[in-house]
C-alpha cells in the first residue's frame, strides 16, 4: 500500500496564483470570489458542489478547494455545511456511541498526544486485556444508557495472534445485544481484518491523526503509509471504516487542510469521521508542549470550521464530535452540531481522558431539542454510494 491512495485532481492543487494570501496559505480555490468581501455581500458565493456530476460523492477535492472552504466567512461556511448536512442526514438527530478501553497502558508507540504511549511520563499502569464478560457488562450498561454503537480500544501496536480469540468473542457478544460494534486495536494485517469481519465487526477505527506533512511531528514509530495499509485491509475485508484525527496539536491551518484532504480523497470516504480536540495530558509530549506554549491550542471557532469542512467534503459520513468535548462550552458544541457533527461519545471517560457524561449529554441534547439517532447511517444504507 502506498500513498497513491490519496488522490489529487489532474489539475493539481491550485488554480493559479491567488490575488492575495489566505489564512491557510493554500490559495483561493475557485477564484477571487472565495475571499472577496464585496462579492460575498452583493450576490451568491460561487460554491463547488459536494457531489460530482451524476450525483456521486466527490473524492477529487484539491487542497486549494478545501483551503477556500476554511477561508470562508464563518456564517457562509456554516450555511453551506448545514445545507449539505440536511441533504443527507436526519435533522436534529445525534448518534450516541460509547468507548471502552479493553486494554489500557503499555503501548510501544510514541504518539505524542497519548497518555498510554511509550513516550509519555504519566505513571499510567499497564493492564491486561479485559475479560470478555466484563466487556459485555459494560456494553449492556451502554445500551441501557441509549448508545447505538459500542467501541472497544486496546493500547497495542497491533493485536497478537493469542489476543484474537478473546477479541472475536467480544465482537460476537456485543453484536448479540443488538449494538453496532467498533474496535481500534492498532495496525491490522489482512488475516486479522478477515477474522474480525467473520465475527461481524461493523466498524474499525484507525485514525490518520493529522496531515501527511505534519504526521512525523506527532508519531515516529509507524508511518502514514502504515495507517493507509491498515485502512485498505479493513476495506478489503468488508468492514466499515472509522477514520479521523486530532486538531489542536500545534498544527497550522494548512495542516488541517491537509488532514481533511487526506480523508476526503481516499478511494471511499470513511463511514465515520471522528474529529478530536487534543486533550493535553501532562507528561505527554504534546501535553507538555502546550503547557509551555498555550497559544498553540486551537480556538473554538477554528475547531468548528474543521467540523464544517469535514461535513461539506464528506457529505454522507457520520462526523463524530469526539475527545475534548468535556472542555467545550455548550455553545461550542451546539455550533459543532450546526456545522454537521451528528455523532458523539457518551459516558464519563474516553479511554483515559474525561468526557461529559451521560447525564450532561442528555441535558444538552434536551436543551437543543435534539434526539438520539435510531435509524441507519447513509453510507450503511447504500454500500455502493461512493
């Protein structure tokens, strides 16, 4: 598997030299109207269709187009994102998911954001893989709390053959409860992906984390291409893909453009796109970095912009508001929903970091007039959509 999975338009990333620099440094995309205030005020803004000719979802987005979306006035960007969202998803519905760490600590990877990584000085004790019965008990609690999907994560570089029977039993047991299943276990080879598919796994999560260019600043123990290879193995096995990343790691807007571009130009869009805001944990490489340079932290409006651009470029995907929600105001979360986020993690903990909690989520959704999603996701209803 190579980086040729990330397709670009034959015309390249630009449309000629921009009339003026944009905040993302990536160009104007569709011409000067993308940033010309007078044009914005006197008539409709030219807009690229999120769907190509014939109604097919686009996988040929250029970086210049994505940069131009980021550069739009905030109200225009939100309008476009909500318009795309309403064309493909149920209005005012949010998918509830629960995430459980089935194997905590002791990971040999050096991900700079993770408290479980080899590079972290967090005193987090390594634990063994949970017993199947304990996992199923947590899944039953999640279902009772209204979750539609149960996600299981293990702090591994990749699962060992001895782990697979237990993992398979977890998938089968959770599915028997009527819950959707998702796992994130690190890298998978083709045979492991097939085993999980045979067990009935619905989704596999494997994030790209950030842009290809910024990736080496975040992790060095596996490559960006390694991640693409796992995604290909998952796809080939017939498992739906959950793939997103983290913003607020000190990256530039250009990196956020590259992050969305990498996802939106995959051969098939991920069925789920989690957008995480970094939770800076003391003792991690990035947590310590942000403690020293707090201005590197992403602001709320830029985070919402990232959600909106993900929605526009991947119109059928579920966009999940993931880690970092605990530190977000209700107003920021509401803006994320308006920008097209339609899935959240519930519960008090996400792997090793805090989360809003079931009661707080229920209160927020009630305040916003939103309800838990019960229907099928667009990309699960039509497997051949894109």
